[in-house]
C-alpha cells in the first residue's frame, strides 16, 4: 500500500510541476495580453466599488 501511495504522490508531483511550468510559460508568452486582462479586471472592480459606494450613500 505504501508503494502505491508513494507512486501516486510522485505522479501528482510530476503533473503539478508540468502544469506550473506550462502556466508560467504561457503567462510570459502572452504577457501583454495578461497585463491587459489584469487592467480590465482592476477597472471593473474599481467601477463596481464606486457604484456600491454611491448606492450606499443614496440609501442613507
């Protein structure tokens, strides 16, 4: 049973490592697009926060 558990941990470690490297590589490859998405998300969050603040002021 220990051998099977160690083998499954090894497989999960290898799959996780490969996914991490691929994820970092894709972010670096499409860095300009990633920055654009980050800016868009930040803009939407700020707009929503402003809307909620104005809504809460209007309710009082």
